[in-house]
């Protein structure tokens, strides 16, 4: 008795298979099930490193902010006392911490807009105005970003000396320049100048990428309708750059809220705490062995960064 082979044709498109699913769905699901273990095996080293080196320290520091941990508790960490929000209350009632917070707010509110304006102006110049040596200017504007802060500090200390380059140039026009780094009034503006000069190159590169994505046809149509350069920039370029402005504003704001290197290298927070930042004051508390208080200050700064970032997204995000 011979068995005749069956010749079943595959289901037509739109028909369902034996399992009640389209014929291409079940194999895809089986493939995903087979690939999932391999994906987790490949991701496991990162997950372990992230948990050990990032997640656990963050959770430990958060717990530490609610304790009275100091340097003497390192040998016996289980002897610390949970004191609730006392560290946060101590930080918020500390006049030096409040002064550092005001200095940081001043640095951010002045430095971020200046950095964005300088970066956008340089990007527009490189995109439209400068035709020769464009790569040279890009390299020159971006070089401070990748230069060591120590080298930058040496240059700017020379520039900001009482008889330095800046005061010499001001003297040419009859202005007597101050002792920039030793003045309570001018030390913070001096650090802001240095920070803007050092960081606007990053904003320039990002803005330049955004400008090159603006359709030239829109510019040409507006030009034909009689719009001048400023009108085209205000009505076409800036609205299309809104996502880019948001990204640069958020990243620059986060960096400036954590500013530490400038006062640490240039002024050590002086004179009379006029350039002391929250990050630098927190660093000092860690140095004094007040780990619980320093952790609380760190999380206060984290909350402020989260709030400022949320406000920036609220104001600058692209309308739906």
C-alpha cells in the first residue's frame, strides 16, 4: 500500500495558518524567543557593571544623605544613625551653602545665554559668512573644548592679571581695568567669560549641524517674497532650530549648574566665597569628612538640575 504525498499549498496572503496566526508571525516569535537569551548574555556584563559601579553607589549615597555618616564611620558603617532630613535642613540653613547657590545661579543665568548666543553666532558665520579657511576657524573655535583646564587657567591668569592683556587693551581706550580675580564684583564675570570662551565651541558644532539641516528652499522662497536676512533668520531658521536650541540649552545648563573646575583652579572659591559654587562647596564637605551632609547637598543640586531641565523642556520643546 503506497502513501501518496500531500501537496498542500501555502496559505494565501491574508489567510491564517494552523495556529490561527498569519504564517509569518509564529516563526518571528520563535526567533525572538531563541534570540532573547543570547541578548541577555551579551547585556549581562554591562548590567553587572552598571549595578556595581553606578546604581549601588547612587543608592548608597542617597541613603547616606539621611544619616550622620562622617569619616570616623568608615570603619564601622553599621553604627551610623538615621537622622531623616536633618542634613537637608542643615544645608538649606547654611549661609555659605546659600551663597554658593546664589553664585551658581548667577553663573548659570548669565553664562548659559551667552554661550548659546556665542555658539549660534559662530555657527551662522561659519555656515553663511565665512567661505575661506572654514575648517581652520572650526578647529580654532573648538580647540578650547578639548584643552586641559590647567592650560586654560595659565592663559587666563595671564589675561586677567592687573597688568595683563585684557587691562592693557582696556587702557588703550582709557579704561582702567580691575583686578579681575581678586575683586568680589568682577571675579564671577571673569569666570563666566572664561567658561563661555571654553564651551561655546560645543554649541557651535551642534548649531552648525542644525543650520545645515534647514531647507534652502524655504530661505529662497522667503527671499523671493521680500524678507531680508534678519526676517528669514527670525521666522524660518530659529523656529526650525528649536530642537537644537533645546538640546544645547539643556546640556549647557546641566554642565554649568555643576561648574567646579573654573573656581577650583582659578580662585579657590574666593575672594570671600564670591566664586564658590555648590559643587565646590560639596567637594569641600567631603574633604572635611562630612559625608552625610555632602550627600544631601549633592541631591539638592540634583533636584535643582531636574527642575531646571523640566522647565527648559516646557519652554523650548517643539509644539505638537
